């Protein structure tokens, strides 16, 4: 029998990956009349936890004293528990309890329900503003990394209420759930915290890029950038807190108005 190419006028539909797809999730791409199915991950997805776990252990040893001091300060300056637990959506749609140092008043959403925190949010305590600006409130999430619920690097874990809404509004949003969420990541590194659906839409592009191009080199770049950003943020906060006057010499370095502005501008990015 001679092989022949037979053409049929058939409409083909493909369903996008659901959030409960296996860990080896796939991506659909249409090229002309062809539908290309390709895996989202490489072998690095298996190697990544083996690298991150010991690194998280080492970081935790340095973070524990800072977390204890911040927790004690939270207890002294405001009523309520030191730590805050909240349900988030992780790998393949599994829910888990994220751990953070409490930065808001107790029952902050009692009247509003689940809402994004905005700049200048009155629900944030005075100490909470410092903890958020310095990212110290995120340090307890190292426990989630050690439990295998999160990664050091990946898309931020979102709340179930928002995930259900955003999956309907944004195509491919569920692909964020094909990797473990992270404490830091490409979107968190380059963009401010979510404030509305439009900001989420912009972040989604960065998250999907990370999901599809995840590699050791990319993770190293994000990790180094995050460490530098954290250092600059803490330095900027310390200088503003000390309110050093122009021209004062501290440990052999002259502090000028320009240097203060430079550090502040770096810490804000």
C-alpha cells in the first residue's frame, strides 16, 4: 500500500493543563496547523531540591537568631501571636500552611475578607513595616522549604481564594503550580508586591518564563541578586533609622546626603 497524505477538515481543541496535572506538566504551542506538546521541565527539577535543602539548612542557622529577636519584638510591641499562618497553594495545587512573622494587627481581614495589602496599609503595624521592608518577616518560610512545601526560588505561593479567581481570568495561570513556590523568585526580584489583577498579570509573564526556563544558572542569578537586594535594603533602613547628618564620619567612611540617597534608591528597587 502506497502511503498518501490525506487531508481532513477537522477542528482540533486542546485543553490547557489543570492545576492538578502531574509534576511533569506540559505546555501547548500552536504553530500553523500543528499543535506542539512540550514538557515544561528539565532534569534540573529533580536536582534542585538536593541543592536547596542543605543551602536552606545553612541559611536557617543564621536566620534563627534574627527570627527570635523579631518575634520577641512583635510580641512586645503589639497584642497577638508572634507568628502568622496562612493557607497557600503549592505544587500541583496542594494547599499548605505558610509561616511568617506577623506584621498586621490581629484579625486584619475580619471586615474586608481576603484582600491584597496596599502601600500604606493601616492594618500593618509600625514594626511590621520594618519587617516587610527588610523581608525579615519572610525568614520563617525556610521551615516550609525544609518541609518540602516550598523552594528557595520559585513563584510566590498565592492564597486559594485568589488562585480560584485568577485561574479563570488569566490563561496559563495554573502553570505557576507546576513547580514548588519560592521565598524569592524572578517576579519578586523585579516587581513590587501584588496590589491588583493587573500587577498579577505582569508578574505572571515573569513566573511563566521561570517555569519554562528554570535552571541552575538562573537560580544562582536570582539568589545572588536577592542577597544583594536584601543587603542594600537593610543598609538603607539602618541609615534612615540612624538619621546620620551630612558629612558625619562613621568607621572611617564619610556619610553624605548623596550616599544616603544612593543607598535608599538601591534598596527601593
